[in-house]
C-alpha cells in the first residue's frame, strides 16, 4: 500500500471509530488550518520518521467532546492532551501497520503535544497531507524513511 | 466465560476509559474494573487484588506490556490469568507467538465493543 493510501485509511478509520468524525482527503484545500494544536509521534520501527497532526481549535474541541461524551470545559488540560495523544498514537500505529505489511514488530515513541513543530524537526523535511475533518481543514505531516531507529522492541 | 473483575492497564487515561466503556457495552457492565497506568503498577495491584482478566496496552513508560505479560507468566499466582493485548500496533498474527499461552489475543486500536467481544470469544 502506498503512503498516501495508507495515511488516508489510517486517518479515516481513526477519526471514524474513535471520535465518530468523517475525515476525507482534501486535495484542493483552501489554506492552512488556523493554529490550534500539534501532536507529534515518532516512528521507530520498521520506519524512521514522524507523524504530526495539526488541528484547529474547533476540531480539537469536537474530538475531545466526542470521545469523552462531555462538555470539554469540564475536562482538565492533561485530560485534553491525553485524549489528543491517544488519537495520534492510534493513527500513527494504524499507518505503520498498513505501510509495513509483513513486519512482525512495530515501534512508536510516546506522543507529545507541541506548540511549534520546529521544536522537534525541520518542517522542510515533512510532507503535508490535508484532510477535511467534519468540514474543518486538518493537516497531517509525515517524514518517512525506510529503516528503523532501533532494533524494533 | 464471564469475567467479573477486570484490570485495565494503559498509560492513557482516555484509552482506559474507552476499554472500560467498550467492555461495558460488550456485556460486562456488571464487572468490577481496576486500572493501572503501567505494568509495574499493575503487578503491585495484583498482589492484593486478584482479577479474572487483564487488558493491557503494549507501549507504556516504566514497564511495558510485553514485560508485564512475561512477569505474569513467570508467577504461578498470575500465570493462569487470561490477558488481552490492545495496542495501536497489535494487529499482526505473528505477534501472538511473542506473548505466550496466557494471552487470549491481540486487538488493534481503535477498539469497539464488537471487536472486544469477538476477541474474548476466541
């Protein structure tokens, strides 16, 4: 499966099954998502790279409320971050399994919340993919290199 | 088999909530749920709280799911407890051999009540 197809499937199924939201590729995206939140995770095996999820504030709120089933103002900052990190972890894991067919072991870092992607990586190294998530533009940026960063534990 | 006391092990509180919610919707609404945020805390909890089923993530700080499974297998008091592995990278069948006989199956996240029910019926 090619990268774009695997990412489309992983993003679509994660949003649908975890947050009950529709996510479709947005090839003619009208612009960048307004700044909201970035969640990053690193591929360790069988790939070396990153996945970064860029969410608008509106999409972030909808994800949280759909998953928790409560008004997001009733949740703490750490509960909100944990929810977004779990969504990113699942998305990256599903992508890794789809792209790494035949591998026996997969490994990801723990996800982290960022306010600026350049804190972690030179953004020029990332390839951007745009999705419409319940009508909101959402960017998923990935860096993908064959070969693992560790032995695949 | 009906599980009456279930330990959910995951570093994400969101994930623990989802596992519990899915199990409740899969027919385990009467079960008692215990939670731990890593393998080491799960082992501590098991010393005083025997359970019928353990549902664990793989990637966790301090002690991961694979180490937890191995420690459970090596202890006669816990080696018979069935373990369900849930992970964002748990989908491949080859993983099953890694874990050993006490692991019921490995289920890939995102979870659903149907996925969990099917896994527990295997």
